[in-house]
C-alpha cells in the first residue's frame, strides 16, 4: 500500500494497472471487455466496458476490502472527517437503509420527520421499527416543509426516552437545514444515535461558509449522495460513520442487502470524485454559490417568481440555508411548479430537477456554467410572459400531518384489498403514494387516509405530478388493510 494522500485514487490506479496487464478473461461479466456486445461498446466506449470487471485479487472486494478499496475508504473518511467511510453502489437509498438497519430492530422506536425520502420508510418496513414522527413546520406562503424545531425534538425525546435513534434530513431538497449540533447533543444525552440523510449535502464537506456537516456536528452516521452535487456516477454514494459506531457491524449490515458484484465503474467514480473535491472542491463550490446567487438575483428581477435564500433563516426550523439550491416559488404567476417544469422541458429543452405544486428546483453543481443559467433565466422570463394566469384556486404544496394507525411493516405485509382512491377515506393505507422526485411519501404504509389526502392526490395528478408507489400503475386505486 502506498502513502495515503488525497492526490491518490487507489481504485482508479488499480484499474489502470489492470488494463495494462491485458488479462484474458475467463470470469464474469460475460461481455468479456465488450467483445460480446458491440452495441454496448458503441454506446459506452471500449475504455468504459473494459473496466466493467468482477472482483479479483488485484482489485479487492467490496464485501470485505483489504487493499485498494480499503485505501479508498480510508481516503474518503479523511476527506469527509469521518471515522470510517463505506463506498456504496446501491445509491443513497442503500446508505440510508444501512443506517437504519444498523440501529433499529423490530419494535424499536426511531424519531424522525415525516417528510423523509421513501427509502427511510422502506427500511422501517424491512426491520419493523416504529416511527415517532416530528411534524415539521411549514412555510405557508411557499408551501414547503422546513427543518425540525429543537423544541419539538426535545419533546419527542422526552416522551420517547426508549427511542434508539433520531433521523434528520439535512439539507432538505429545498436547502433547509436544522440545528444539527443541538439535535446531536440532545439525542446523545439520552443515549440515542443520530442518523443524517445528507443526500443533498456533499458540498458541505468541501465548500467555504457552508452549513455544518453531519460529521462535524458529531452525528453517528451520515449518507452522502456523491452523485448529486459531488460529480460521481449515478447510484454511487458514501456512508460515513462517527467514532461511536462499530464499523465491522455496519459492514455486515451493508452486506445483507448490497450486491456482491460491486460495479468498478461506480467505485472508481467515487474514488476519482472524492479526489477531485478534496483537491479542488473549495474553488468549484465557490463558483456554484456565485452562480446560484447570480441566478436568484436575475430571477427575482423578473417579478412574480421568488427565488428564496438566507433571508428565510429563523435560527430554528430554518437554522441555516444551502445557497447552492436554486429553489423558485411559482404560484404568484398562476402556475404550479410542475407546470413550469413541464413547459421548460417541452418548450425550451431545459430539464430541471423537479416541480411540485408551488415550486421548482434547478439543481446547480460543479458541472454548471453561466451560459446555461442565463438560458434558464431567460426561459423563465418568457414562461411568465406567455403563460401567466390568475392564481385563484391554486393549491399550495402543504404538509399533511399523518395519522399513524399501524407500523409500516405491519400494514405493508397485512392482508389488503384494492379500492378506488375516492372510496378509501378512513381506511389504513398499506402502500406508498408520492410525487417523484422528490420521493417524499404523501401516504406511507400504516397511515389513515383522509379527505384532505385524497384531494391532494387527485389535484397533484391533475397538475401533472409524476405519481409513484402504488401497485396500480394508473394511480386510480389504493391498497388498504382489510378490516377484521
């Protein structure tokens, strides 16, 4: 093993050595460096398919790393200020689920906000833990859920001292951050672990003047979606752990669900991207912040739109704000966010991250340039001129407090029946319903269905939100628990 410095990229270097060796492959994958699948080579290039290889001694093994993957993990841990880092090839979904499965078993309580990604509730379906929801505050004019108030978490911890963990989204999709240091301090006082979904916060670890990172705040585990703002390939992620967590046990938990055939394309992309951010991240994310600030100023000058930022900070439910997030409120021009999203794609060839009922999010990262931002700004100006209408009757995105009637596991595996959506009022849902992205459930298994929820689903469908989750692909029926 060579010396560990952030200039190294051990997996990438091992793949380069492997390529030069011209090994004859009598192992999987069966395309044999692309020779068996010429169309795949044409699409991806021979260099790419030639390193789509299986685990072997010179390349280490993701399930039990002892050489180059272990080195890559150590470099990542150092770069992120963690005790240990795991390279994840099942997306941040896999990281999030590994965090929860490492802490929770059947019947354990976990304190969490309800506006979590579906991967969190999926993990509760798998392990049988009981959610204790802290309902987040809502910014009513914007129609967005905020962070968790410290007072609400303190109350949830005091009322549930037997809970094993507190789960926090930080930042949210919209860039809202909670007071992580205070949350960690309270949870640790009661012996609870703190798990942080940092899917949208990779840049916090490398930029200047960014909100506090989970590791710096003393959290026990954090999931970092390197492929979002960090530049690695889609589906690659990091799971970080602090000093109070047993790395060997977490590895065993990861190995329960993660593939034994880890993709070296994904692993090398994590390795190279970590090196890139460690060496050049400060400068790169400085440019992203400047671009986002420029875009906000220009969009707010159009009139009608509101691109919000640090002025929303209240030092509690909005403890801090991620200024790289270009979130824009659209309701004042009489258009739902999802309508603006569709117009931008269909009329202007601009693909933004998502639109919900009141907002759009344009995701800015290290790959963006000023000219693309200018194109977005001018398109938004034209959308307003061409499509603006009276906003009367527009529904705002809103947080609907769940009525939890059963655990996610009980309801998901219970005997169920399928009913038309409008006939489900008062019944207990046994599946998910959500707009994707962002993938935050409107309904999760175990929650009672109300008129408000039914109206919300029908309206979101009418406005063109991409609904996912139910067994019925047309989202016209829902599975509910059978009544005794």
